[in-house]
C-alpha cells in the first residue's frame, strides 16, 4: 500500500532520458497515482486521463527534481496540481465532474470490487460516499496518510499546507468517516 | 501520561509520527490503561478497514495507459516554456513568477518615490533660483545688529593662507580637485533624471519579458487594448524627450517624462499581474 521509494538510480536514469527507466517508474507508481487521483475525482476515465498527464509532466520536468530520494512526494505533488487544474477547468466550463453528484458517485462506487473481496460492497460504497463527503483538503490528507502512508512532512510538501492544518484536517476527516461507517460496523 | 494526552496523540502514535521518547510513554500507558488500549484497538480496526478498502478499490493502470503516455512523449510538442528555453528564453521564465512580479512592483514603488523626490527637488531648486534672482536684483542688505556680517577669519571654511601663517599654523595645501569643474545644479538634476529614466527602462524591460511569457494566456482583446495604450504612452515619452532636448532645463518637460514612464510601468504591471 505504501509508496516505497524507487531506487534513486532508476530516477537518475530516467532523468537522463532513459525511457525504459521511466517505464519502471510508471510500473511502480502507476497504481498509487491513479488511485490517488481517482479518490479525488471519482471518475475512472478522467482519473486515467489525469494520471497520464501527471506522468507526461513528470517526465518532462524530471530535470527540475532536486532530491531523487523524494521522487514519490514530487510525483504526488504533480498529480495534485493536475487534479486541481482539472477541477478549475471543469468549474470554468460548468461541466462538473461529479464530486457533488451523488448519482454518478453511486454508479462508480459499485463495479470496482473484485470477486472474493474482503469487505462487502455495501461497506465499500459507504466508505466511498464518506470519502466523497469530505471537503477537498480533508480528502487529500486522508488519502495520502491512510492509503499512501505518507508522513506529515511529505503531505505538507505535496499540498503546501502546514503540518498543524494537516493534523487537524486528518483528525476531522477520520472523525467524519467514523461517524458514517460506524453505524454499519456496529450493526454487523 | 494521562488518558487525555494519550488519546489526543493516539492517531499520531499509530502513524509513527511521534518522537521515540513520546511513543515509549504512550506504549507504557497503553499497557496499563484498558480504556486507552480499547481506543487504540478501535483505531487500528478502522485503519484495517480503510486499508482493505484501498487494496480492493485501488485502480490498476491498464497496459494501454503506458502506451498512451509513451506516444504523448514522442508526438506532442513540448510545452511553450520548454520551446522558449531552447530558443534561449528559458532563463527568463523566472520573471513570470508571482514573487518576481511582487519584487518588481516593490522596485517600481521605490523608483516612483525617487522620481517624486526628484520632481520635488527640481521644483524647490527652481523656486530657490527665482528667489536668488529677486535677491540679486534688490539692493544689498547693510549690516545691522540683527543681521551681522561675520569677519573673514571667523569663517572656518574660507582658509586664508596668509592669516593662518600669521597665527603660526600651517596652511592647508590646496586640494587637488578630482574633477576639473564641479557639477552644476543643473548637471546634478540631469544626472538624477537620467538615472531614474534608466531605472524605469530596466523595470520596463523586466515587465516586458514577464508579459511576453504570459501573452498566450491573456485574452487577445486585452492584449490589443494594452498594445494601443502602450503606443499612446510611448508617444508621450517620445514627445517629452523631444521637448527636453530642446529645453533641457524645463521642469515641466522633466515631470512629463517621468509621469509618462510611471504610467507605462503601471499599465505593464497591471497586465503582468493579471
């Protein structure tokens, strides 16, 4: 689940234009980045498009990466910017992607569960809706901390928010999530 | 460690965000406190559910996604910024950063203050010249108890070698002038004007580069209007400079020139910060 950093040598090779090395990077980070974006936009097609954009931008800007050991933080930062730009564009064009359209959320929330899942679909749907009910800041910190196991310092580098704010947002996000899923868990 | 402190930090404890000493204290408390221990179990259970949720719902990129990325890397033109870099403009990209624009604005403010001060000094000097002329035209004032005329040897700045020798002192050797002729007031003012004009021109150059970087992002209508206004201001600058060439001491022409520059800078700043 967590983003173990890829070997700095691979990043250095990609930096010097080695496409194969970048392919390795994609294989390593494709899933977490795509999932992180999907958690924000909740639309698989759009998430794939934005993940593509993230990797293209990353490749083109590899020269600007100072610390190869913090590659994933840098990459998530790009993903976050891509999502923000997309949301801004969507607002401009008044074609909201659906963060506040429960119907489309509901449609997306089923379908992704593979057979033999450990959590039942109802609980997955409930968590999904609880995530969507969080505001953007809380959802991002929740996703980066709980799903991607980033440290506060890394999340601060990705989002630009202070650690104090991140802690508060995370605490509140967890409280809101708990409030939504606990009744279901208690009934089990 | 009490329960309140422990529970307040329990989440950070589970995330491994606490310092080792603090984590040890919490660990010790959890061993002896069943209530905090139960809270920890609950948080861990929640965490487990979220982890499972992520594992089950995380999207696996389709193989076509890499192909699409690769194809974009090969076929799409590089962004404007990179093209500019290749043309040698890349080193100026920093000019479009908000911090640089803010600093430029600050520099401009200082230039504006300098220009205002210069204008003020110009006016004051002009008034002084006028007053001096009036005084020269008037008859000389005779010494009076209220307005005594100091004897020469009371004036320390006017060293008289003969008198100094009489007093047994040494006469100061005549100072070697660093310049054959001292600057006149007019020359000082003209230098100040030229310096201010240079500073404006530097600021204009920086702003011009910042605007050029952003030109594609700006509305074409705004650009058109901006270019028309810029042409008008440039005409004013050229006209003021012509007048100054013919009448180098004309304070109105000087003020006109500096005002036109200030207007140009304001306009460019407005566009650069849009």
